[in-house]
C-alpha cells in the first residue's frame, strides 16, 4: 500500500486527539492506517522562515514535519493572500477583499518554498493530499519539480460562482494551476459545479461528464465530498462527566426554559449580527418568548488583527447590550455572548443542554457545528437544528429547519417553529440526521476521496 502524505497549513496533533477537531482525527486515522507524513507550518515565525530547520516528530507510523515562516511570509501569505484576499472572495465577499499584489506574490513564494522543502521527502509511490485554500498552487509547484505522484486537493471553504471568482485578479491562472491536481474535492456538489463552470467559461476547458474536466492537456476529477465529523465519538463526548457538568450548569441557570445555542468563530461569514437581530425579532413578533427563551452565543475570537474581524466583535457587543437593555428582566437575560472558547467536552455538554441549535452563516463550506449539535442530542428528547441554506451542511441535512439567514422574519419564524415543535416531530427529524452523520463520518469522507484518487488517476 502507498504511503499517504498530507499537506496543510497547520498540522496535528497526533496525540491527544480528544482536543482536536474531526478533521485532525480523520486525517490521523488514515495516516496511521496507510503510514504517513503530515507536512505544514509550525505556527511560528523566525528569521530563517521556510529555509530554516525541519521540525519532526513521529508517533508509530506517522511523522509530522513542519517548517517556520518568516514574518514577511506570514504577513503576505497567511494574513495577506489567504485571509485578506481568498477568504473573502471565496465567501462571496468581493467587497471585503484586499487585492494587494504583494499578497499574491507572497502566496506564490510560500507555496513554492513549501513544495521545495517537501520534495526531498517524497517517495515514488506516495499518495499526496493537499488541504485547503492556503495551497491551491502546491501541486503545480511539485509538478514543475518533476513530481508525477497522484495528488488530491480538498477545499474546506466554499468555491463561489464563476461570476464572483472572476473578480479575483488572475483567477484564471489560479484555476489553471489547480489542474495540476488529479482530483479536486469540494464540500458540496454545488461548489464542484462552480469550479467546472469556471473551467469551461473562463479558461476554455471542457466538461467531459461524470465530474471530469479537461484543459491544457490535463484531465481532473472534480466532485463534492461533504466532510463529516467523528459522530459516534462526539455523541460519547456529550455524556462524559465534564460534559454533564456543563449541561447541569446550564439547566440550573435556565430552569426549564428553552435555550438557543450558537457556536462560531467570530467571522463575518458566520452571519452573527444577522442572527442576533433575528433573535430580537423573535422577541418582538412572538412576545410569549420574553422572560423565557434565551440565546447563548459561544464565539471564540479569530484573526483579530484584521479590521473586519475586530469590527464584527464590536458590533456583537453593541447588539447584545442593546437587546439585553431592551428586554432583560430580573431573572432573565436574553443573550449571553461569550467571546471565548471552551473545551470540546464542555461544548458537547452545552449543545446537549440547548433546545435549539442556531447555525446561520451567510456562507460556509460545510459547518461542523451543525453536525456536532445533532450528535450531542439526547435520542429521547432531541433539540431542533435551524440551519442556513448557505451552509454546505444544508445539502445533506434537509430535516433541519432550513432558513435564509438574511431574512430576519424568516429566521425568527423558524425559531418559533423550533421552540413549539412537538416531541415526535423533533425525534423523527433528529433520527434521520443522526443516522446520516454517523454513516457519513469524517473517516468515511477521507477514505472516499483516497479511493477515488486511486481509482481515477492512472
Ligand atoms: C472551516 C470551514 C468547514 C468552535 N468553538 C469552539 C470550538 N469550535 C469548533 C467547533 C467546530 C469547529 O471549531 C468549527 O468548524 P466549522 O465547520 O463550524 O467552521 P470553520 O472553523 O470556519 O471551519 C467550514 C470546516 O473548515 C471543516 O471542513 O466545515 O465550513 O469554514 O468543530 O466545535 N472548539 C472548541 N472550543 C470552542 O470554543 N474546543
């Protein structure tokens, strides 16, 4: 069997995967099974940057190999092109994108350097799997160095309609370089379709059917592979003593009154201000909820050095103050906004204590919170998931209450439906979603991509 080489911006952890998300768990699983190398950035900057020493760590059959970046690489590649250019464009926010030439150059530089450092570690029959928008160019760089191995790519965030992507300077070059991969996986069939449409309409390629596109002498398999979570593991987490303690704390606090839960990194793609306004509308339009229903928002800050992120946080603090000031009562606080993180166990317990899971991104590749919320519920008395149609997760969770996150009235009405839904209907909807997320878990996702890569590319 071939060895697996995974490339991603951040790597690991190999041990203590209890702390890691579903992605790390799934990758460690397949890496252990096939034997493998996981290559990426250390997370630190140094003067030597990617020219500096390779830091390695091995556990059984898996080796982690990491290199630093220089401060300039961090600024131009990571904070720059990845997070200030690609992230907004791929989330349909051309208005927020910064198209500085310096960023684009930094992106090419880091992709090239990282590929150069990986090259000597590669063996002839290694299977290479590159993750996410940081490394669109990675296969093209490897090919330029003569690497002929099978290489797959998976994009964790949305791939926008060609009409949007065309706004990115040099988008055609970016997509042309992506054709150096043998397989390109997206979160949804819609994203895959957007990519194929771009290849046909913008770079004169051909759609050959069955997901295959061709251009510039290359043929690539382009498909949707919705990422899953370790559903069974997460369900177990929700019943650990630590999780139970958190469930009990909330139950004590709300005293039988229903709680709505939101869990999101503070990011403009997550639709948080829109969500708070929809909750306010629930209290306006359905006054019977005043004094009863509350919204708990767990919101770990991310990328706070970027203005757009700092602004969202301020806006949320203001909205919380406004809504609480307007509606709060002696024994009831409408919104609990917490700009902090919790352990995964605590999160599982928090989900379990919440009658409604509110997941309303304006755009999201998949959204794992939607799946975690479902996994953490009690089978006998499960909560209801309210889910944005613009989350990739909506494609595979039709039993959720699907909403347009831009519609304040629509989300408020769905919340009211969720809060008044009879037990039997809650159970039916939950069971269908739970069965599906267990069958299509993170490890099934990874295996399917690797199987297709093996079957498709010669
Ligand atoms: C990207 C794509 C895609 C959140 N708060 C805490 C915490 N979390 C965990 C959640 C979940 C993860 O972070 C967030 O995953 P999402 O999928 O919701 O969103 P992104 O971070 O934007 O992830 C997304 C994903 O990649 C995978 O392909 O689904 O579309 O944007 O697991 O539980 N974890 C802990 N404490 C917190 O306070 N421990």
